[in-house]
């Protein structure tokens, strides 16, 4: 009897963890499911949810999100199973933390379609990647968004910079590499002497808003860093507080973060809502291209800077349009995580990197 109640308790717990609040009409069965850690982060996850919500409500399709409070693969698979039992035909997951769960789920639920944002299905060891015909993987050219931000910041006149990344995962690495290269390119155009641009560079190993991350950023500002680029998830809020308390500036990521603080000078954005909306639409209009990864960058206008809210005084729309067009036409090659093994290996003359452990 005790074993029975233990099993029952665990089952109920898993169900409670996996199920989230209901979106759309409260009916039997939900055709579109979003598996997510939270939907109100005002950033990546919320933009994903909004893309699904906008499409579903426009076309009268039932939808729901299921919260998974932990990165645990089994909990995610449990949430996916519940979603399928509740009628899900299309499942959307935002972020690299869902790569392994989708790697497994796509073969278990062959009649269900999956959209994985910012990740590629892999076995958990990053050695075996597989995208089934019922799955599409959407990635972004974060290196291009980062490049534009680094370029603009140096053109604006800043020379003492910082990059505080969260975990060293591919999207974060691409953001950082791009930012450094953009700074180098701008310094070259301005004919600045060697090592004119100084960049402190680190990964904090988490995406958390905490005192340790705030203190790190504060120490950089106190030691002369003017602008910190923060591809760091929740840790970006720690950087913003540090900027507010120390007279510094921040470059945000993913979405236009100008609403967060006057210290956000610009943001390296990815048009996530639009990308998700179009991906969901592809399932319903018969253009779902399963079995492959699509990279969204400047050529399809899915990354960039929000020039209408950026607080630039020197860098103008005209300057932005010229450099953006160069990326579209690929007259500038921006290296990414698969092109170079570390930031120290980037071809730099005008930028001096201080890698902070």
C-alpha cells in the first residue's frame, strides 16, 4: 500500500510540475502546445509564447502552455506526453535546454510535429545530432546581431567594453564573438591604433539574476568599463542594476530591452515572435520543412538593432543601413562558434581581449 501511495504521489507531482496555465479556450484538447520554463520573462520565452498565441487566436486554434520548472529531460518528456494526450498536434519549445527532450520525443510521437527554437536536437552529449521529418530547428545568426551591436558601440565612441555571457552555449558564444568582431571592424574603419578597444570577456556559468553577477558587473564599471554586452538571460538584469548604480551602459539581447532601464543603450535583437508565428503557420499551410535546421539572420531581416529606441547620439540610421546591407550581401564575413574555437582565436588587431575566468 505504501508503495502504491508513493507511486501515486510521484505521478501527481510530475503532472503538477509539467502542466501550466491554460491559454486559449478552455475546451477538451489543445491543438498547439508550448513547453516552456516561463512565459513572462519579457524576453525569449515570452516572445515564443506570443508568436504561438497570436497565430492561434487569429485562426481560432486551441492552444496551451505547459510549464517545466527544471531542465530535467524526463520532466520535459512527461510534459510532452501530457500535451499529446491532451490533443497536441504541434509542440513548440524555446531554447537549447529542450534539445535532448526533442531528440527523443520526435521518434516517440511520430504523428506530432515539433518546432525547436534556438537549438538542434541532440543526445545530451553534443555528439549525435538528429532532426526527424516531423521536426524543424530554428536558429538565429546571433553573431550578426552581436556584430551590429559591437560596431555601433565603437562608432558611438566607446572604447572600454565588456561581454558578460551566461553559460557558454552556442547562441551565447555567437553573440559574444559577433560583438568583438563588430568592435574590431568599426575601429578599423575609424583608423584607430592597435589595441585601441579593450574588452573584458567572461561567462558566468548561469543565467541567474543574483548578487554575484551584479557585483562582477559593478567591479567592471568601477574599473572603467563603459558598456557591457550581456547575452546572459536573467543575469542581464544583474548587469542592468550594476549599470544603474555605477553610471554604466548595457547592450541587451533577444528583444528590445530599452523598457528595462535608461542604461540600455541598444539591444542585439532576434525577431522571435515573428519567426515562431511563421513556423506555426508553415504547419497549417503545408510548407512545414521538417528534417532540417534553418538559420535566420540579416538576409531575412530576423536579427538587428532597434534603432527607433536605441539611445545613440553619433551612430545614425544611415550608418546602420550601410553596415546592415553589407551583412545582407555577405561582403563582411562574421565568424561564429563553429568557425573558431575561442574568442582568443579571433583575428584581432585593434581589439585587446582580457578573458576573465
